[in-house]
C-alpha cells in the first residue's frame, strides 16, 4: 500500500504541476512575509512575538486553503486559485487553531528548551527529552490534521482527537509518512520550495489519509475481519485504475503515447 501511495502522490503532483507550482509560489511569498515581519518588529521582544504569531497564523490560513486544493488533486478533480477564497472560509477556524498550537510550540522550543539545557543535570535533560518527544509525536499526528478536516470532521477538538487516533493506530505507517515528508521538504530546498514544495507535501498527506480510510471502511463493513490482514490489493483496485499505468516516455511526451 505504501509504495502505491508514493506512486499516486508523485503522479498527482506531476499531472497538476502548474497548479502545484503556483500554490507553492504563494507559500514562498507568505513564508517570506511571515519571516520578515518579526524581523521588522525586533526592536521589542513582546512586539516581535506578536509578529511571529501573526506570521504563523497567516501561513496556517494559507496552508488550510491550500490543503483543500491538495484534496481536490487527490480526488482527481481540477482545482486552483479560483476556489481559494471559498476554501479559506471553510478552513480558517481549523487553521487558526493549528496556528495557536504552533505558536505555543515555538515559544516552548525557543524559551523552555534553552532554559532546561542550561539547567543541565537529570531534571534538565529529562525535561528536554520530554519536550523533544512530545514535539515529535505532535508533528507526526499533525500530518493528518488537514486531511481529517477535509474528510472526517470540522470541530477543532475532534480533528485533534482523530489525528492522534490515526497516529497510534497506524504508527509504522505514520513514521514512514513523516520520513517521506522530510525527504520531500529537503528536495524542495533545491528549487526554493517551488517544486515539489509544500503543496506536494499536502498532496502526500491527503493521499495518505484517503487511502488509509479505505481500511476503516473495510473494517466497518467487515467487523469480524483481522485488523492486521487488510486486503489492500482489493481495496486499491479503483485507485490503481484511476492512476493508471505510466511510463517515463509517456510522462515527458504524453502526446506520443
């Protein structure tokens, strides 16, 4: 199943490369503003923190709307900036909620981590270790956040709850998903995050939850089935037909196929 996820995500990005590029360009501009604002307000620490908060909220608002574009791509639907305003209205509450958590996390990492590192000793290192692993677990769960918002629930608390349920019920898969996220992010650095970029990461996450939900649909229809023996080949037939068989020649020169 995981290898098909890689294939589907790649071709979803490839088939919508112009949309991905344009949404990524928006990400670059929003991120630049989010970074530059605290720099402008650096004359006062309290004001600078407000600048960071505004930047994080703006970035998350954009991410929320972009995640719905990624959902459309995952569902083989055409989508673009003409839907952006509508998606922004649909996702702003969830985006602000995630932004608040992000700001708190940044403050903890910037303020608490150096404090406990400086403290040293068993207590200090224990606190640093705890903060680190809580951050890792949260980051892994947050990969499902906008996918849950798009496909399962709109309530902030329920989104968080279901994101953690997906993490703990699919731990190995989620770790592999995180590795894929890190690799895509690292590759994107070489193109100034224009390709594959943050949008491709959102597509990766949307594809992941879409395919993973097939497992829960199957278990709901077959309550006696083993959770460890999911018939992925059968469940993925429709998705595999939609992705189709591709060749490198057909990808680069589709008119010659």
